[in-house]
């Protein structure tokens, strides 16, 4: 009996049809002298007062909560924040233990099915959530704990034998020191390698350049903060470990 374009809760109740019902938000119930359709094409009702004119309706809060609404439990204003589900728990009860006859003996020596639960942690969504929170316009800024590699060594020129040797030695030394290290030995321009290092987001980058052979130094860059420092090659392993420990301690 509803007329599209002129629908109304008035005269819409169909007692013979149990699947038909009208839900009204409490705020709508308080509208004074409102207008509704009349369930007849081209007609409306004026001066509708829901508490007087609506019959057989269920009054319930049906709209989405918005920031500032009162908490239904304590009345305090609600604050809305974004979240992401990284895991979940399920209560399985005895459904599977009964089916599998998985039992234990209780204090009376009677066999009882285990009460089971399970949990899951979404690995891929955790990765996605971490990237969502830790990135900038250049790419990912991995927290050390989940970085694919903790430190990347980038020789500026893969054709410079001194740079290749120093980078290779540093790579072996960091590996021996149990650092999770990557050596970018691709024959690419320095800019490409730097951009890729930022994009992939290794927490620490060690750059081996012309000065490494000439002055015995390398440059260390922290991806998260952008801080750079120049250290002596023989200090590099200790300094990288120090930086990684510091980042870890700050959950960075
Ligand atoms: Zn509350």
C-alpha cells in the first residue's frame, strides 16, 4: 500500500503482513507539525505529529552515531577515531572437541570435551596498517621490528672498485654482527638506488661514496628522521647497531 514518492508511516500498517513494520528514530518522533506523504500519488499530510498520528510503529535509535552524541552507557560525548582490525578471537566452545572426541579428565576422573577458542592475527593487514601509519611522500618508513632489512648499504658507483670493496666489507661485517643487512650492488645510478632505498624504507642507509676511499668515512642516514651523519668506516658497524638499538627502544 506504499506509494513511491508519497510514502508515509500513516496508514502504512498492514496487520495481515507480519513482515511489514515501521521503525522511527526518537528524534523524528519529536518533530512538531511535520509533513509526510499520504500513501497516495500527489498527496501529503500537513501538521503531522508523530506521537499522536503514528500507530503501530517501533521507536528505536536507528541513525549512525556521530561525534558529540551522548554515550548510551554514561552520557559522555562520543569521540570517533579510525581503527583497523589486526586480529580477532573466536569462542568455539565444545563444537570441535566433541566432534573430534578431544577430552580431558576432570577432578572426578570423568572425560569432558575441551572448551576451545582460537585467535588469528592478520599478517598482511598488520603490514598494511604499519605502512599506513609510517610513510611519507618518498615511501615506506618501516619500524625496525618488521623491516624487511634493517640496514641497506648503497655504493654510489658500482663501477668504482674501492667503493665496491668497502661496501662488500661493511656488508660482511654487519652480517657477522647479526644485523639484517642488504647490499644494493645493482649497476644503477646513485639517484635510483637512493630513491629505491627511501621507497622500500630500510630504517638505516649506509652510503659508500668517493670520500669512503679518500677519507675513510661513510654516511649514515636514518630513514624515519632524515638525520644524516658521517662516521669513520671502522666505527660504522658499532654506530649502525647503536642507531638500530635506539630506534627499537623507541618502537620506531
Ligand atoms: Zn560511556
